[in-house]
């Protein structure tokens, strides 16, 4: 085995990823550590992104790094010299899609043997996935995980110059890397990572293994980034973390929490602040107060509940009850009366009975959710729930999902109906996907609005009168004085 092979062949282990070490996470500066060369001169790249906003934000970083290496983006697979799949491991079907896609992309590799095919993101953090890639997907040249995106320049140099297969996945998170270049997808909306990883260990979830322990960026670097975005004309930021309410919990040298960060951002000239995603157990009153106090805090909260049954919640290790969740919902609604709440729900968790499921439906009705991502439980190897006894038929689980979605969809419609004949502020994002003459954008409550208007309004905030609320969006007309 050559030295290079040693260096670039590092496989992950879920067992090591589970360990939480007390050591502090160092911060490093990308610019000071990475040697940028023009390895991408004359070459084109394409990245396909799967999964959550965390992955979307990581893709923006990968693109930023690739462009710093002189690669240019293409959306045509046949013209690409580098294709990276930024993958998601949260459910089995997300993984199956990626394996299918790798099979389909093989033909481009045959046509162009110099094409570099890479797999990044959460899937490579699982040892079984890496073993399968090594055994069956010989046309994959580059495998790296969530902790080492900043090392792309090194990996590409090796893959391109030495024509070596590069496999490097760290089980343990390393440093927080600041000043990573980013190619932001949207001209007026930006993701801002505030923390990485998760220490909750919900029993069904693979994320604490694939994303590592919780570590928060310093408030100074977040605020600096937001100030930079403001000066570039950004109108909306979404703070990102697997559990934003745990922000700051890992600071050893100071007491600074998510509510402190919201207070600081509330005082800045950024018109819209959102965040995702929250854990009900860590959502404190100081956070509710900050949200109610500052006008730029958008009145939409995504608050995953997962189940309404106390038995199931306990088995999920969610650390709250149906009653305490409903109490939190009540406190939020009292402080922010017109708030829009959305959630995530898993049906068919091992051992979930019909009575447990009915508790979920009851909680959904009581919470008045205006939207939800709903899923059938998917067993993830290495997580505790994958070993739980599960004797509910899949057909029964699908039926529960259908019954749940009927109520959730009524919630979407009700959430739109309440804006009928009202003027809402819309941050115009672009043209509607279906009709070029129609503009589309989102309200503070995160409702999609379509209306006829001049494309010069794209990127601006305008008032729109809602004329036709539907289930998935609202139709409107530009307000006269807008
Ligand atoms: N099976 C089904 N859904 C899951 N989620 C996370 N892990 C699983 C799993 N193993 C859902 C949760 C979470 C959302 C991002 O994905 O609802 O909030
Ligand atoms: Fe997964 Fe639970 Fe962490 Fe969310 S809070 S990422 S569901 S372990």
C-alpha cells in the first residue's frame, strides 16, 4: 500500500461517531490553511443535492470551493468533468435514490473516463454505505463526508493529478472552519449555519452519527456574516442547525444562548430572520420573548413533534410529553398570536398502536399546524430503534400516514384561508414554475403567493392582496399602493 493510499483511505465508524468527547472544538480559518490552485481550469462541475437545508448550505460551500479552484458550473451531465452527489441518510428511500442515480451515471463515466464521480454528505458517514460503494460501485472516484468539505482542494488535486481513488471520511468532527467560500443559490435569501451536529440521540435518527457532536459557531462570526449579507443586499436569513435551541450549550467560556443570538440579530437591519430546526425540549421562554419582541423575527416556527403518544415519545427519547408540547404551543401562541406552526411527524414507530396514533391525531388537531412533513418510520442501521420489535404491517403504517395527511392538508388550507382579503408582504423570489408571467414569493408566515407582476419586482418586498387561498399556495394581486 502506498503512502498516498494510506492518507486517502479513511473509512467511517458509526460506533466512534457516537462518542461525545468533552474537548473544545477549535476554529480554523479556511483561507489560512488551504492552498488553492487552479486545478479546475477549463473544467465543469455539477452537484446534485439531497435532503435537508443543512445539505443545501453545504452544497453552496462546495460550489464556492470549486469555483475558487477555477471550476465552472454546468447543469448538463454530459458536459461535466466532476459530478458530486451530496447525499442524505435520514431514511432508506433517500439512500436508495442515490444508489439508483450512481447506476444511471455510470454511462457518462464510460463515455468520459476522466469524469470524476464523487459521493459526499451523510451517506459516506455510514460504514455500510462506504463498504457497498467500494465493493459494487467501482466507478465512484471520490468519497468524503460531512466533516471534511474544506479538504476538497486536496482531494481533487490527488484525484486529478494522480488519478487516485480518494476515500476519506472522519467519524469524529474536527474544527469549525470559518471563511469558507460560498456560492449562494439565491440573491436575497441566505442560509447561515449557527451550529453543527446534534447531541439529542432520538432513537430513530442517524443524524447525531453522521453530523457529529453539537458545536456552535461564535456569535461574533455569525453576526459578522450577517452584516456582510446585509451589505450585499440580502433580505432574509435562515439560521441553520439540527437543533438551533441548543445553540451555545457547548461554549465553555461564556453563557450565550439562542435567545441572546436572536436579540443581537433583532437589532440588525436584516428584514427577515427565520430558523430551523427546533427541539421542543430546548425551546425556552427567553426565545419566545425574543421572537415576540423583534419585528424582523418571522412569525413561523417549525417545531417537530414526531408523535402525540407519551409512550412513543419516551421510546423515541424525545424528553417531552404530549402535555408539555401542547403547553409550549400555548405559550408560543399567547406571545405571538398570529404565529404559523408547522411540524414533523413519524408514523409507524416500532410498537406504535392504533391508540398511540389517535393521540397523534388529537395533538395535531389541538396544535392547529399549518403544514407538516410526515414520514413512515424507516429503520436506520446503528440506531437503537432499528433493533426495537416492530410488528405493525407496512400497509397499516401507510394507512396511518394517509389518515394523518388528510388532517394535515386541511391545516395547510386553513392556514391560507385566514389571509383571504388581507394584504400580505411578499419577498419576491422569481417567476412561478408553472407560468412565466406570474411572480412567486413567500410571506412572513412562509406562505407561497403567486401574483401577476413585473419581473423588476424580483428580490423586493411588496404588498399583495390575497384573493384565492388554495391548499398549497395563495393567489393574489399586487396591492395598489405597493
Ligand atoms: N424514519 C422516518 N423519519 C425520520 N426522521 C428522522 N429519522 C427518521 C427515520 N428513521 C424525520 C423526523 C425528523 C425529520 C427531519 O425526518 O421527523 O424531524
Ligand atoms: Fe435527529 Fe433528534 Fe437530533 Fe433532530 S433532534 S437531528 S430528530 S437526533
